[in-house]
């Protein structure tokens, strides 16, 4: 083989090897890209810490057990608990005496704390009946409100704005006798101003509710 042929052979060999190396590099890069594409997506990256469940978009005028008119927005500087109830409900009586009253006694000394009970049976719950419930619980009228307004208006507000579950009428006499006429949400909602920050339901640890109230009180004091 002449020197010229040797030089040509060397250049051709280098070119072939280079092409092979480049081809393998491209192939490996493509496989790596496909592997990334087929793998599970990244989660939790840049995720915000969510400390609120909902914000009240509207306001509503309500009548208290003492006959005075208030707006729900009057509570925008408070940490307040929202519960559905009606005076003749045996399940409300059990919940209020067992859990709500216990929580109330713990936090009633806080100037920024209030309980708001919304009557789901406003036609039957006269101001006198509501005031009687308040007195039997030993609640202070300044920080435990019993509220009512026209039924359909309030039901709509509580389901669409406050996200309570739908209220249903019981029809079986035995069930009405044991549970009351109206089947409604027995949960306790915690609001910081107009912001829903926690929903407690029967069966959950009460200490969890206490912790959320303490945190909400800390936040609202810090904001003032």
C-alpha cells in the first residue's frame, strides 16, 4: 500500500469512527429523553402552603336571638365558629353540650373569639326559643350568637358560600323523634375573619379543633 493510500485509509477510518461515536451519542441521548418522558412527573415542586379552605364571597344580614340585626361581615375581625342547628334538634343538643360548649368555655375569655349558630328552622325558632337555648347553655350574648333569616335565603348561603352539606327533611316519624325533623351538617367550621380555615366533623379528635382555633387566634392578633 502506497503512502497516499495509507493516509486516505487513516482519514476514512477516523471519519467512520467519528460517525459511529456521534450516532451512539445521539441514540443514548434519545433514550435518556424518552426515559425522562415516561417516568413519573415531578410533584410538590414550588407548591404553595395552603392555609385556607374558602373565602366568603358574599355577605348576609341576619337576626340575632335578642332581635338585633347584624351582618356576617361584622365578624371579619374575629375568629368564629360556624355551626348549623335548630332549637328542637336532639343531635344539636348533644353536640353543643358535648363539644361546642367545651370549646366555648376554653376560649370564651379571648376577645377575638365568637360562636355563631345558624338556625336551619327559622320559622319555628323564635327569638325567645333561641335566647332560651343560649341561657340553658350558659353562653354570654356577646360572644355566642344565635342567628336566623328567611329559610331559603339562609340555606342557599350556607350551602353555596359556606359549603355546608345540603339540608334535608326527615319524613319517618321514628327518625324524626330520635334525630329531629331536619337532617343537617353537624360539623364545626373555624373562620378567621371571612376565611374558612378548618372544618371539624364528629369522630375527629377535638384537640385538632383546639389547635386550629389557637392558630387562627394567633394569626388574627398578629394581623391587627
